[in-house]
C-alpha cells in the first residue's frame, strides 16, 4: 500500500499565532453542559475563566501549570490583606503565563465574600483585544 502524502500549502513563516484559530467547546456554566462551539475572543475569555475557576494542583488531568492558586489561599486566616493585595494579581498573572492568547492583565479587584470564597474582577489583554473577566472562586 502506498504511503499517503499530505500537501501543506503554507510556508512555515505563514503559520504564526495570529493566523491560528482558537476554537473550543462552549461551556454553559448555568446548565453545566457543552452547547456548541466558540472561537477567538470568546474562546480566550472562556479559557481564562475556566483556568481561574480550576484549583491548581487539585486534578491529575491538568499539569502543574494549569489553574489558579487563589483557592489554595482562601480561608487561611494568617494571611493579611496587604499580602492578598499583592499576591492575588501575581497569582492571576502566573495562571495566565501558559495561555498564548493573553498578553497581560490590569485593574485587578477582589472582594472576600466569606471565609471560603472570593469575587475576582480584572481586565485581560489578549491578542483579540480587551476582555473583562469576572468570577467567584470558592474553596470546595
């Protein structure tokens, strides 16, 4: 049987990250199910929220670079407000290092809702533009 040869019409220089389509399944957070497909800016925004809501080091399906450390700090009464003010933005930046669509973050705000949850709000600068990100992280 002859080996199939696949022709690639693109030059290596043409395949930069701006030509990539970032497509994924659309997560319906309320119904807790997949509902179609999304791409580009919407996919980037969903990926950021998903990483923010995923506790780092808690699930074997994710490597050690995926997820957010904030849930690991919630409920630790020995951490001061000054520590959280400096550490929460650093943890968010660290969370997004692995995401090739994110260029940077800004305007990080947080509010401790209770001893086991925190509301997070920030701006993510992506290759698709500015994304307003909101989420609640709860220690489960």
